[in-house]
């Protein structure tokens, strides 16, 4: 995620999430001594594929 040897950029997002899940995520972040944002970013990196390939559908004429 590094571009031109600069620090990676971050983007602010707003999501709606189950309050119990958020509470659990915050507690886990405290246990791991990391930020909630870092915990969520790690979870996304583990869940998502390393490379995303988006193909346009073939048009049948």
C-alpha cells in the first residue's frame, strides 16, 4: 500500500455495525494494544484476496 516510498495514506469511513460486535472489536483492540482502526484493517487484509481482478462482462450480440 505504499506509494512512492511515502507513508500509506488513510481514508476516513463511516459504517453502521452491530453494537455488540463493535464492543467486542474494541475490547480485542485493547487486548492487542492496537487501535480499533488497525484491528479492522488487519481483519480486512486477512479476509480479502491479495489481488482483486474485476472483469467486464462479455456482451453477447
